[in-house]
C-alpha cells in the first residue's frame, strides 16, 4: 500500500478528537512530501538536526513535533519553528526551552513526559515531579512555554493487559495534573499510543497518537 493509502486507512479508524502525528524519523523528504500531499500536516521527529533540515526543505505550514529525547544544548536549533515538544522530562529542560523561545518571541507548547513503562530505557518523570513543576513559583515566570499535557510510552511487550494498565495509569495522572494546572482548559493533550498499540491507547483516553511504521513502512535504523 502507498503512504497515502496507509494514511487514509489510519485516519478512518481515528475518532475526531484524536490528533495523528506522522512519525517521519529517518524517512526521506520525498516520503514526507507524499504524506503532505495526502493531507498530513503534523510530523514527528526524534532528532533535532534532522527535523531542522527537513523543515528547511518542506512546506512551511507543517507542524513539527519533537518526539524524542531532547538534549538541552540542541534546543536552540528547533526553537524558531517547533510546534510541540513531547519529551520534556525535567525543569532544566523547560528553562532552556523558555530561554530559546524568548529569543524568537515565541511561546512553545510542551508535554511533560511521564515514565509509565517498566523498562529502564524509557525517559520521563514521576507524577510527583510533574506536580512539583506545575506548582513551583518559578514555573509561573516561564512566559515562553505552555504545558499543554503529558506524553508517555508503554513497555515494549506483547502483554496487552500490562500496556492497558500503563496507559490507564497515564490517563489518571493526566486527570490529576489537569486539576492542578493554572489553566486547565489548555491542558488537553494526552500523547500516548504508537503503531502497535494506538487503538488500545485511544480506548484508554489518548488524544494524540504517534504513528510511523504503519504509515511509512518499517524504519531503517
């Protein structure tokens, strides 16, 4: 099936309230252009430099999402254009995003990455750490970032009940943090679910899914 057919098939299965992020990491610009021509406008990358290069070459109405682990020293390369940063896992990173966004007179939307998986390889913070950020005095001084929700990755396992438990846990944390947010109406993005588990994520309350291989085919690492 073509990229366009894959996209159309996935979009038919998504409820209206769920946003599709096409995960285009490692894929050539021609593949992204094909998805763009099929109507896709939101793309997710996990390397800042690769995303910046693609941003230069592709139409400017694309929303770029940084979905990978973020190194603080590279934030400056995406600050001029990134739409949403999924993987914010500590206060220092938030401060750096705020600083770089200010240089471009922008407000950058961010998601707090919560660790829900059993695996050590997954990044993220605890619910308590996220709450501490939202309630800190210094957080209210960060005028160039906007925390709009949370992101999480389930354990890479065939055990569906474990994945469901982790997704449900993230939904509970999302609800709890929303209550403590200065502006709860802004806190509306729950980014969870990828190619292998997105229907389950949606059933557990996801509002944003990150899908790569089901659109572009198996990735070349």
